């Protein structure tokens, strides 16, 4: 369930807040193949189910950057900022991929609004995110994302 705030002042009040957990989404072979086509990364460990079954993970795995790219749709389930003119991704401070995401796995995002700071014309937020794998001992990704919102 998304938390909705209206404007920068309300967003600033959320600094340090737990944003909750997104819904689960399944990582299908079709999604992996589509990402491979979009990026040109057709490494067998991602797109060849027969060969990947014989590989180190026993199945095809999602590209790390596919998992990372899903941060935004998962994040929009956690926080909806209204009353601003522009929302932009500003970058990442840290990203790690502790565990592979096998085809058929489900992932979700756990987020914390670590910091909200003023920037010219708006605010920048720092979100600490963990993308969990259902039933997994380790997360698929641990990241710190930066976004900017302008009035």
C-alpha cells in the first residue's frame, strides 16, 4: 500500500521513516529475455534454460541490472509524492547483489526514507532499499537510491 504525501513539506517530515514493503513480483523467463533483448546481454546464464540448468545456480538467473531496474516500479508501491512538478532519478550511492534471482522467484522491496535534504528548487531523498527474494536467506539487492522532487 502506497503512502501518499502532498508536496515537499510533507515529504520532509518523512525523513527517517520506514516506507514498508511492496507486493511480490515474479521474475519470469519472458521478463529476463525481454531485458536481454533491451540491453544486448544474452549471456547463457540468463537466456538459455537448458544450459543454465547445468550451471552453478541450477536454473537461469535474472541479470543483476534487471533486478535493480525493478526498484522504481516497486518503490512507487511504497511512496507517492503528489504536488510536485518533476520527479527524477538522481543516481545511486551503493548497490550490491548478494544473491542471484532464479527464474520463477518472487521479489519485493523493503524501503526506508533515510534522508531528505534541500536542493535548489526542490528536495533530494535517499532511500535505503533491500530487494528480498521470497524464501531466500540473502537479498537479491541492497541499494541506496537518490531521487529529486521539484516544486
